[in-house]
C-alpha cells in the first residue's frame, strides 16, 4: 500500500514537538509528488504524549486504483494493523494523534470519526487545497472542528489548525506547478 521510498523518510521514531510531527507529514507529501507516487498529501499518527511514531500514510489513490486511499485513511489503516485493533481509543492504548498536511476531506472526516483518534493536527486549510490545487474537499461541515470537539457521549476529538501552513501550501503549489492530476471522481467530465 505504501510506496517503497517511505522507509527512507522515517529517520527517527520520536517526534516530541507538534512542528516536528507536521514536518514529517509535509516531507512525506513532498516526496510523494517528487516520486510521482500520488497526490500532495501526507499524514502520520503519533502517540500524543510521547510523540512516538505509530504509522504514516500518503495519498496513493491513482497508484492503487482506489478512491479511498487518502493519506489520512492509509495512516489510520496502518496504525490499526500495527496496534491490532479497529479502535485506536482502546483502553490499553495511549491517546493517538493524527497529523495531516492538509485539512481532512469529507471522506477522511468520517474515517477519523470512527478511528479512535483523539486529536487532529492540520497544516493547509481546506480552502488552500481547493484554491491552489483544484481538488475538492466535498461537503465538509463548516464548523467541522466544533463537531469533532462536541461528540458527547463519545470522547471529543481535539483539532489544532494552521501548523506549518505555509510549508504545507508549498507542496500544494509544487503539485500544481508540475501539472499534478486531479483525481476527484468526475473531474475529467467537467
Ligand atoms: Zn481525504
């Protein structure tokens, strides 16, 4: 599922600060474009308190012939395999944090909802994604972070936005400049 180069980008196992965590997600997104292995999106899951890396994901929609294969979804799938559970909020596990180079789309909004992730950190905004690349985010609720925050009786999912946003946008611009494919279904019919 993950590209072969991915291992080369994972040079350490602990990422204490939020900027280091986002730095890795952006680096994966950039390499994904450079290697022509997918869209300009990267995501990582960390143990929230320690910063220990649990899993990574990049967008591999085109390579895998799979519209589900967004970076966040891949990171969630890998983390659940590594942790041997469909529920990353299981009592035996530490709190998990998803760090994604760009705001989750409608599909990833739902994926995160059911994943067991306890917090989400975002680089580029949904507007950045749509305006710079031409990708569509789908009908994500306007106050999506408030909806994550208020899931009573489920635990809240805390959202932090605009971390290294400029660097994240640089990858989106790089993809655009390289005529990156817009693989949203139906986009070749408009
Ligand atoms: Zn998505």
